[in-house]
């Protein structure tokens, strides 16, 4: 059942969504940790998309907005 659900999602669902399908949709009693363990054994993994990196240097902070003059 886990392999079918994972295949229907084209391999995108991870263990939380695979667990939710039989538990909520089909009314089956399934433990979340068991689903995780079986997916790990079968080599099934959901697709995770990392968020893009933001530019850490902000253009507003590059310029001296308050006209600070520091002497060393």
C-alpha cells in the first residue's frame, strides 16, 4: 500500500503524507513511525525542495544612511 501511494504521487510524497493517506483517506490504522521505517527499508523518499538562498547583503545597509564618521 505504501509503494502504491508513493508511486501515485510520482515519488513526491514523504512519510507524513504517505501516512495521512491510509489514516485519513482510507480509515486504516497505521502508525507514523512504522510508515517511516518501511519507507526507509524500501528506499522510498519524498522530494524535498530547498528554498533559494537570499542575498545576505541588503542594498539599504550598504550605504551610510546616518552619515556616520568614525576615526580609528
